[in-house]
C-alpha cells in the first residue's frame, strides 16, 4: 500500500514519550498532552537576473529546517526517580537539578548535546489505529530563542517545549547529500 502525505502525519495522540540522552541512557518521559506539532520550513537560494532588478526568477532548493512542539505532562506518579523530568530534555547543557540556573559550558556543539526522542502511540488510541505506531527523532534539542515557561507548585503541570530537530546523514556514503530527520513505524 502506498503511503500518502496525509498518512504520514501524526494523528491525534496520545503518545508516550521516551528520551535518549547523548550518553545513551533512556528516560521514560510520560505522556503528551494535547496536540503535537511538527513544523517544516524549506530553504532556497534565490536566483536573480540583473535586467529584472531584485525579482526572484528561480530558486535553488537548499534544504529544510524541522521543529517539534510537544506538551509534556508531568505528575508525581510513578515516583520522579522512575521517570525522566522535563529538565533532562530541555536543559541538556547542565543535566543536574542544582545547575539549572547556570548556563553550562558555552561553545559546545548542539548536535553533540542533542538526544533522541521516540513517540509511541498509546494502545487503542486513534494514533495507534491509524499510525504511525512510533516516530523516532534521531537528534532533538531545545530550539534557539524558545522561551521556556514552567509553573511551580504541587499540581500536575503541562510543560510546552519546542525542539529543533537535527538531521543525520541518510547513509554513510560520501556521494549522498540526503539528510534524515525521523523515521516512522506503521501498523
């Protein structure tokens, strides 16, 4: 069966979220709340001709930028030690609670600090029935200029986060210029 663009979008969840730190250790982050948004922006190099002034007469395709927006649902069951904290995901620069107010070391590669993220459809949900069952992002990191807003208190909270999705080479071949941002598993 051919997969159309509509089939490849994420249906309404809910999804479980797992995060893999750059060190390789995995964390179960809980469940998403509300809508998951995957944004793609296409880049191009404009072609102009002197006789037409600043008019763009063509454009050379120059790649894509991918962003992922998720609301993490935080609550106290299971115990916090048994599940990851959103801090582990949105502050890869210093991974300890006592360092959250510090910048971490400046000048490091974000690609090296980025972790993996897996969305797994909850059984018997629309997402599970239609697919994809899982979507695996190879490298995600908190988006530049994203303003993180968290609430303090004892109640459960929803933590909205926007990630930049970083690509990896489609293959180890030096002749391929294709990049891959995620992979889906369908029913």
